[in-house]
C-alpha cells in the first residue's frame, strides 16, 4: 500500500487480541510485563481519544480471561469477546462488533503474532478495513513473532510501533498537549514521546 495515508483517530478501532496468562506464559519472561504495559498504555490513549476498543480472549473457559491490567482499561460494561477461532473475522459476533464501531481502520495488538494477530489482520483486510499491527505491542515465542510480521507485511498490513501509532492518532502539538497529561499510567519501558 505505497502512499497509504496515516491512520486517523476518528477512523480507528483498537483491537486487543487474546492477552491471557496462558499465552503470556509462552513468551520469554522479560517480554511479558513490557508487552502488557504497552498495550494498557495504548488502550488508555485510545480511551482519551474516544477510539473504540474491542477485546477478545480465546476460549475463556480453557485459557482464562483477559489479564486484569488490560481488563481495567476497558470502559465499564465492555464485553470481552470469547473467541473460538484464530482469525476474528471467522466469528460473526466479533466481526459485527468491529463493524458497529463505524470505523474503517483497525489497529491490532496482542497475541500471538503469527496466528491470531496474523489471521485477524489478513481477515480484516479482506473485509475492506485498513489494518495496522503494532510490532512492539504484539508477540509470539521467538522466532514466530518475526515470521508473523513478515507474513502480514507481505499481505498488505501496515506495521508500525507504539510511538508511531500514538503520533498518527494525535497529529499535532495541541492534541498531544491535551492527551499526554491525561495518561495516568507510567510510560512503558523503552517508549519515549
């Protein structure tokens, strides 16, 4: 998608996929906390900017709920979708929730890069959405993270990072000055604004 425009806060939905202890436990120990911190931070930024957030957890009865640090970032009464497929477009209630946002762009974070993130991203592209995946807010056990990123890039998904999507969403100094002081989470390790 050469020349594709920046992602816009008023056209984006943030989709948080399967951040559950079951999947986090597969990652190197030093990846887990920073990943959750970056996702929670992005969820809070999305909330401040009134970007809809949709969350899934795969087979909740077997694999457990969305981790508490992310669940508390959801709006009161928000539903965590119990995902029974790898690609979220294969489950009608989740795809309908994405469509009901009225947004044309989807930003994906979560687990695992080479399976549920990849299948969901490519499925959303096929449904006509523009899709970005946040490289430093997604993960799979190595070397699968990099393989998933390569697969998605080859399929037309835009790859960016936490800092990059933040600035695409805020766009100008006035918005940045409004948003930054309202973020009440610590800056995730390695992130600079």
